[in-house]
C-alpha cells in the first residue's frame, strides 16, 4: 500500500555544539490538555539554557508569539488530545510541516482525562458521540443559572464527537508517556533527538503512563 | 520428587517434576509478564501474557498452566512472542477505562508495570470507553470495574482462600464483569467477611481500600502465597523471613 | 374400504418443515382422510424425520406401489388432493414392505428416485411434485441418516423395527469393548464436529486410562450459523444417537453419560427426552435392549445459549453446573473430564455413524468415500491427521444463495462442485457461485475457482478453510466478503465467553477494524493491523473459539484480497 504521501523529512542534522550552525527547529503544541506537560517542560530549569543554545523554539505557547504554525519544523512536542475542530486542524497542519511528531504526555497518547467525556456518549469506539452529552452535562444539567449551550460560530471551535488520541488523526513518530512526563524523561528524549538518534529508542523508565 | 531438566532461551534449567513452565522460566531468572497468575491461587491461563514457545508445539503455551517435561526446549523472547505480548497489553488498555493519571493504584499497578515491561508507548487499538458503574457500597472497600482486567484473582482468592465465593463473573465476552453475590451491591452480600483478600490480590486499582486516595503502600499481593504456604506447612511466618 | 395398508404418507416433522406449516398440513391430511372415509389401515399418515429438501417444506412423501413420490410447499387446503393422489396411486393394492420386517441388510434409500414418470400436467399437484431422481436426492448416500425420514422419531417401536439397538445388543452380548473399538478404528471414522480427530483413537485413550469410572458425552451443542446436521439427526432419529452413545459407553467402560443439546433446539430436546423416557420405561438400556443388567444411565442436559459450550472443556463445565468457560488442555477430557474422570466426548453425527459401522463392519465404512490412502486397520496412534484420510460419509447442511436448501449426506471426497452445483442447483436465478462458506465462524470460504476441491479434511484445510461440522453456505455474486467476515466476527464477539483476553478483547477490535472496511473508510495501515491482530488472536487464544475466530477474515483475505484493498481510502485524512 503506497497511498500515503511521503512524510516531510527532517532536513536538520545535529551540529557539533557551539559551532554556530543551524539549530533544531522545535515546536511545542498545546491541544486539549491541562498544559501540565508544558509545565513539566519548564521543569527542565537550568537545562533550558543549554537547550536554548541548540534549538530554536519556532512555535510554542511558552516561548513564542507566532500564531500560525510555521513551515519546516524539525520536531514538534504535541501535548493534549484532539477534542475540537481547532485541535484537528492544527494537528493536520503541523503534520504536513513537521519532520518528527512526538505525542507528548498521556493526553496526546491516549486522550487520557479529556477523553473521559467519551464515556458520556454511546459505548464503543467509533459509535455514537459525546459532544452534545458533555455540553448538556456542563452547561445545562450542572448550570447554576442561565442554562444554555455556548454558541459562537467562527469564534468557539466545535467539539468533535469523540476525543481522540493524536495518532488517531495523524501519523505520530514517537510517544512520550506520563501525566505529565517528568522533566528528566523530557530531557532524555530531547538529548537523544539532539544526538541525532533515529529512531529514538526510549528505555523502559521513559515509558510509564500516569 | 524427581527433577526435570529443560532448556529456556538456551540455558539449562532444573526444576522439580510437576513444576510449571512459569516456575521453570522464573527459576532461570526470566521475568515472564503475568497478570491473571498469582502465587497461591489456582492458575487459569486467561491473560495469555506468559506465553512461551515450545519447540515442536504448534502454538504458544501459557506457561502458568503448562507442566514442565524433561527435555523441553522453550523460548520466551522470540519477536513473535514479544509482539503478541505487546498487543495483548494494548488490548487490555483499550477494553477498559484505564486512566493512570486518576487511578488510586498509579505507581503500584501490575498492568502499568506490564505495559512498561512490554514497551507499550501507545495503543494501536482505539479505546472502547465501556460504561461501567462503581460499587462503593462496602464500608471499607470499593470496586471500580473501569479498571478491571477480568483476571479473576479476586474470584479465586475469595473462593479458594476465604471460602466465601462472594465474587464471580457475569455475562460473557466483552460484557463480562465481576459481580458480588447474585449481582448485588457488595455491602448486601452477607457471605463477605471483609477480609480484604480480593483487594490484596487485585493487580490494578479495580479493588481498593476506601481510605487510600493513592496507594502509598503496595497491596499485599504476596498474601495469597503466604496463606497457601501456611496451610501446607501448618505454620505461619507472616511476612518475616522464613524460620531458620 | 377394507384394503390392506398399501399406501403411506410420510409427513416431515422436523423443524424446518414445521416452521413451513407441516403440522397444519398433517392435521389437514388426517381430516381429509377421514372425510374421504379412508381408514388408517388403508392410508397411513405419519410424522417422520427430515426429508432433506428443507427449503421446499412442508415436505410430504407418499409410498405406494408405484414407488415413492415427494411433494413440497403444499398448503392444508390441498390436503384432499394429496390424499386422493396417494390413494389413487395406491390402487390396485400392492404389498409394501411392512415396517415390522427385519432390518434391511444394506442401508435403504429413504427417498429413492421415482421410477414412475412424473405426473401428467392434468395433475393439480404437479407443480408441487419434487423429482426424487434429481441429483439432490440420488447422489446422497445415507448412512447416518439412513432411517431419517422413514421412521416416526417419537416411536421407539418403529426405530426398533428398523434395527435400532440391535448393534448395541450385539456389542454387549457378543463383543468385548476392545473388539468394538477395533471396528471403529478400522472404519477410519473421524470426529464430525469439526476437528476431525480419529474417533477410535479417542475411544482408546479413554478406555486405556487407569481403572476407575468413565463417562461418555454426546455433544449436540451445534451452534455454527448455517449448520443443522446434528439437529436433523436428533429430530429425526433420536434413538440412533442414543444407540451410538450407548455403544461408545460399552467400548470405553462407562456406565454413565450425558447428551448435551443446545437450548435452541426445543424439538430435538423434546424428542430426546421422550426417547430416554421410553427406554427407562422399559427398564433401561441393559434390560430393554441387551437382556443384561448392564446399568448404563444416560441423561439429557440442555445448554443455556452459549455457543462456546460446544467446546469440550466448556461443555463439561456446563454439565457440572458451572459457567461455560473452557479451560486449558492438556489435560484432555479423555484423561480428566467430568468430576475428574476420563470422559469421552463425541459429536452427535460421529456417534450416529457408529451403529451402521458395527453392523456393516469398519472396512465397509472405510471403503466409502475418497482419501483411502492410509491403511484402514492400522492403529491410528502416532499417525498424524495428514495421513488419516477422509472415509465414510458426511452430512452437510446446504443453505445460503443455493437453489436447493437442505440436508445432504454424501461420501467424503466428493467434489464441492457436485454438492453445490449438481445437487444444490447452484445460485438462485442462475447467477454464478462466488464462494462457499464452510465451517461456520471457525471456517473459511472456498472461492468459485476452487469448487473442484474434494470435500475432505486435508483438502479443505489446505485452502485455509475447514471441512468443519458441515455447515455449507453458498454465496452469490453480490456478497461482499469484508461484510461476510464482519458478520462472523460479530458472532464471535457475542459468543466469546470472555475468559481469555485475545478472544474477549481481540475480536471486538477485529470487528471494529472490519467495520472500517465495510464502510469503505479503511486506511492502508488498517490492513496491516487487521492481519497482525488476526495472527495474535489465532495464536494466543485459550480455546478453539478464539483460535479460529480470525479464520473467516484470513480466508476472505486470502481469496478476495482486492475487495479489502478496494475498501481502503486513497488519501489519508490528514493530508
């Protein structure tokens, strides 16, 4: 089967440290998640300074004001599940523009807590949806006053019927579990990427969920 | 008692006759993953994670329910077995609602550990999100079937160790669920002695103590083995070292 | 009005014809006979077992001096015409073999080809007449079904008149258990439930266990969609099964046994129950049939709706009153079964073949059919199934898009094409056969191009299907194979007992994957995932249900892969 268009290839190869050669173009993306994975990223603390010498953060809720996902990104750390139309559009667009996509944390990997709203819909993957059910629960059943659905077409993105893990909507190259992944685990991944390891082999210690 | 020698992953192993393949592998230092198996309870061969390949056999064998025989040549680590085990763990995650982040057993869960052991970084199979309701009627314990993997350790612990047979499995296939008594709220089952052996046997957070918000000490999963041994030797060593 | 009994109407009273209105027709025939002033001695009207061509029911056969005739699809309003036709043809009177005659030396043909020309067009029932010389009937070789359609299944005397229990009597009074087993070994009979294990070897295994009690069990938990062979035997000739089971008990040294029948067969259950009552009223098997105090006791156990109870270890659990879940083998039931005792479990059809094998000899049976490459009397121990051959006859239930739906018993080794096209008449409307599904949810399918494959264990297995229990569903050109695979996977999802992970959760995921192909929304990666998961479920499931659940997918992938490829989207969604 060769229907799939080729994935973008990372043009970047690891430079020797400090020689002024191009840095790795890194994006961090926040979909349906609590931003805890990004907080854990900040837990890298002083390692962030080392990292800054080696990477350019080209898109991130933390360190960039860029609103449109740029072209030719080497690595994207994607936090969060795919829960609404904006998440889906961003996921698809980043896939087209990124060499290596990492599902960053349990929400991106398994839909995790955001995915719990899938329990409100009809059981069974792919059958039924939970969008109306979760709005009903949140904005009508549990409303203290003025129950009603939020509606602002074009401003508020529509909920998808089901919350999906990232790999359900785009091909993903690497998974880094954890809720959130602890900073040492993130560092191990980034260091492996900076060393140019492809494919990155994570040890057992890097894999625990939760 | 006779001794049987066999080969596991190329290494010669000697075990007492009557030993299982699982015992043989473990005595060879090979950590086969298991979920339904618990030392001290009768084996059922249901989780299919301890599969091994026996030279000359048509299909993999569940090591926990297969008896060792002289001259067997076993492999526990072929690419096929590694692949099957990882798929099995993915199927476990996909069939229930296993959300480690909000689970009382996060950090001391055998399913979580097995996922690490088989290198499961994500599930290729979509999660099913079954709708299951929690039974918190018991004053001390709760049953959260969302985290249940149907290993039936609780069923066997209650039946074989406590003799109460509070637990059993209802329905079939993917509708299977653990029920108390005649599908009653747990608290209404008079046979329950509140001994907690089911809770100690549970590999996940499906059965837990109500005063645990997060399991700080591991459940006493060795309890079944200790009890079995105590009954066989007619002496009790609790959790201390065996008597000299 | 006082003629000897020259004519007889045999009204099929098996499930299919009952569903088609057979009971009402029989009542109407009895009324029409009374209205015509005829006595039962002149025109006998009785219920019999299956007359084979189930799709044309209700079936009625008439025996008269001109031979036998068969009608199908008659309504009660036509009863008078049928009585007249049977009566007119019976005149002048001609002595017909009385049912009290000694059993025939060779299996009689229950519905022999019509020797008389078809009725003239003036016959108002002409369009309901069925041609008994049609290959559907004429190519059959009834052994298991030899009395099916001839005797009233509720009547022990009729069964006895056709020789029932004479072989049991001979075994108990004249043969040692070893001699009985030897005859079964010589016959080359293999388990008809699907696995094809050599019956004689199984009997030996049970018989040669250390001393102690043994049990026998007849497995009538026939649950494959499209399979109704055992039902036919049970509804048509229950004493045949009981005799086979009693002989098995003698041969392995058992004095207790069970007949396990699925709850979905109420008529079969009622008839078996009556048959067992008849025997206990006569003092039990020993007293009634062997004239000895042999204390054999057989009990009927009814399932509770779980397909998996056809798996032998689950069946044993169910008999013991437990949850119907399989357990790992070994130990096999032949070593450790009910209550820990060695237990022989055979399929209904297998056991029903035993009396004629003993009557005619194992060599006679082994000479029927193809696949006689292995020597018949060679002990089967050590032989692999590849050299066992396929001897004797097999009952198949033919259904689906085929013209002639019903039950056929043919010699093994007959080409599939003969059964499907010559006997079955091919697909309704003359469309080409696309494939034949065999073996139910455990089996696979044989594409039209391979219809010349012989119906034997090895040839079918080599094509990724299986001979199976005998269900044969003919598929017309419009059947979409991913949909067929999805149907069977849905069956396995519902019928998985839930004990082991691969079957409980794997079949659910396989069904979800197949849904994507059925909807035409699959991606290339789904095909890899489908095949990988099929391999996993097949290799790692605990019992035969899970181990064979992927077979319909694998077989349709093997023979109809382009249909799966066509269901894959060209572009992934993200691109």
